């Protein structure tokens, strides 16, 4: 990861100074506001972005939404001083991949950044996962359900891919947090339920049957006729 470029946009000078001192990823760059983050993301092609939710002028949520609208799938981690469900959901719905509440430990931020970088889209050969009517192309990040394309955010794609790889097997929330979010310390598991609800809404659009099922007290499982995976 020593060649990764991290772009940080936060209006808190103390946070910026701390991150500038603490992050040792090569190519580290800093933007002070939302418009600056948008401009630098377009010109410098960072590998991951760290955006503060409540920046003046242009919020981190608005920056993320703008990036996704123009087809930019760079991983985004949102920072916020507000530990409110509505605040977290707004960032996730805008296309963010992860969420960290201030104050936070630098070690936790670094672990999450590494997890996001490990899960960046693969470059190279075609790698397709299949389960029943689902087909996931890991190189292009495209998903087709019975031939129809389903548009997913990066995190939704990663969650669905984990379920497809384990079609027919019940995965606990902790297992999904570890495989999809990529860190193993204590975190809120409601993120899994939130993203499962997003996936269900998109996969079941138009009356299509449910593929992702809840196993009460355990976790989630993908069940589909002839489910399996391959490349």
C-alpha cells in the first residue's frame, strides 16, 4: 500500500494536522473544503478519499454524491462528529463505503483505509461470479439479474459478492463485517442490515423474488435456484 494516494477533505485544522502527521501513505494529499476535494479528485486520481460530512460550502455527502454521479467509484470514507443514524445513512446512500465517528483513533482510520484499498476494483482479467439468476463481473463491477442490469454502489457490490461466493451458506453479521468492511475490531453491525435492505430493494424491483434471506438470530444467506459461483 505504500504507493496509495489518500485525499483528505476536512475543515477542522486540528484533524488535518493530525492526519498529515499520522498518515504515512505515499502520495498523501490534503484538500481543505468540498470544492477542493472535487477538483483534486478529478485531477490527481486518488486511490481513496476521506471526507468530512459537515464541511461548509459543500458537504462531504454532497462531494460523494457528485463523484458517484459522474461515475467516479473511488472508495470513500466519511468522517463525522455526529453519531446519528440519519447522518450515517445519508452518507452511505450518497455512495460512501465506510463511516467513522469523531473522535477516532488514527490506528482505526488506517485499518479502514487499508481495507478499502484492498477492496478496490481489480484491474485485469474477467472474473465473474454467478448464483442462480445473478451474474457479477468483478472487473467491471456490473451486476445482472436475469439479464437485466442492476446498478449498485461499491459497498452493495462487495456485500452481494460475499453472499454469492457463499450461496446457500448462512453468514453472520460479524463474518460479513470482516469480509466486506475488512476490519475485525468492535463495530456497529447495523451497517450490515442497512446494506442488506438496500440490496433487497434493488434486487427485488419489479416484483422479482427474494434472494437474500434473514436467518433470525444468525445472519443472512443468498438462496437461488441452482445457486453456485464460478469464474
